[in-house]
C-alpha cells in the first residue's frame, strides 16, 4: 500500500505540474480503497493507516477536503485510486469550527473555499467530540451528517440551499428510504445534483457519508425532468430551472444537472428511458450507450456538449463487462478524453449495470491544456 499510494500521488503531482500547478492547488480528493481494507487504528497498521501516513507526507496543511471510500478496483492487486479537483492559482480559505468533529486525519476539518465555491469534505455522523451518533440508526446518522454540513456552510456564509453537488455513500441499500426521507427534509427544490452508491466506510458502525460542493450567493441553472417527481409538484415551476420531458421522473430528490457560470455538475446517469424503465437488461454496451445519451442530453439542456466534459466518475457493478463498457465509452468523446475514474459499486435500482456522474466546463475544449501519458 505504501508504494502504491506514493506512486499514485507522484502521478498526480506530475499531472498537475504539466498543467502549471501543484498538489497545493488540490481542493477536493476522493480516494478509493480496496473493500477488504481493515479499519484504521489497529496493530499491525492497516492499509488505511498506511494510506493516511503516505498521504500526509505529500500534502501540506490546509489539507484538501477529502473522502476515502472502500470500492472495488480494476486490477486484482490494485490497492488505491485517487481522483481530485484542483483550482490553480487562487487563494484558498480553510473552513473550521469548534462545533465540528475534531481533526484526526489529513483532511480539512470542514472544507476549502475558493471564491464562491466551497468544497466540503466527506461528512459522517460524528459529533464535536468525535463520537459516533446513532450506531445502527440511519435516520440519526443522516441527521447528524447534515448538521455537520450545515455548520460548514454557515461558517462560509451559506446554507444547505447553496449545495450544488452531493455524493452519497451508504453501506446498505435497505436503509436507502430512511436516508432519502431525511435528505428530502434538509435539501429542498431546486435540488443539487446527487449520486448515491453503496460502499464501505472507514469506521465501524458508520452507515452514511456525504461529500459535497456548494456555490455561495451565485445564480444557477438547474436541469430537471418535466414530470413532477419526489419533492416537486407541477405548480412549482421555477424560472432558473430548465425542464425536459425527455428526462425520467427522478426516484429521489436530485437535479439532473446544476450549472453555475461555466461550471456544470451532472448527477449519476443510468440506462433508463423517459418513463424511468430500464433499457437493455443485462447488456453492458446498451447500458453504457444509453447512459452516455442521457449525459449528452443534460449537457445540451445546459448549453454545452460532450467536448466540455472535463471529468467523469464511472460506477459499474461487474468488472467482467469492462471491455464492452470501455469500447462504447469512447464513442461520443474525441481526444483528448476527459479525466476518468472507474470503480466497482452496487447501484440503487435492480438491473442497473453502470452509472456515470460528470463535471463539465463551458468551452473547455477550446483553451484546454491536457496532461496525457503519450
């Protein structure tokens, strides 16, 4: 683990140097660790302990906002994959509070603010003393997680209404309806984007982790389905929301896309039709093509195209379909391809084989500087 983590971070450092930056410019990190990784704080040191130790040596305080999530990785012997967002040459503000869980690992206590963007770390159900709230109780843990997020946003001068993007990891889909009910109470329409997956978490007893991005006091354009769905009614038409009857009614409280300025976040897209019915049962090529068609539609509704995509996170349920997925994935993109992470994860709806979340920047293909391994 030490060698793989060090090499992964060196690769990140090299890529950032080629782009004119450094690890100091990183504001948010998502680390994927193997699902068999033992919890930290054991003897001998676990893979998680080793990861934190190497990570700490490469980053300096203030550390980026971070989530570390056990997921299935592509190669049998692969122990770590790290994706990151960096903002080059802009001053950063560290968000801290005595009301937040104490800082014990190398990540920001609350989040990193750059201009009107606020990158929140992955929050769980720990209180200001670091104690776990609600062992075995998804409702209590989700409430505490949102309480922590609200503290960070308040410190930055915002509220939960400023959330632009959320990535939710739960340990058991049987708790999804409980998590969703609490989520609906705290996050109201027009919703942020949202991707929810099942995965492991780094502490015994944890049931949920939410990492997020917020934009403070900034107008936004929201992409949503025209058919009323969870948390909406047909009477709630908003001027800043673009509605489409080509988008399926959501099964949860999320927007398909949220654009602020030139930046667009897109929720995890899946292989369904406009009525929410599964397309291409059991066929990874069909699932991938349909998912990418949804991605293209959301981009077009936001005034962008596939060339504007700068980053994707791909969640697949079975590595055996990797070749067919990869062959179809390249079809709508032209080189240079966007940055990409691909992990194995359980998805919310029965029969789904793939979900793709994305980040796009309007006009990115024109002035882009791209780091490749050619």
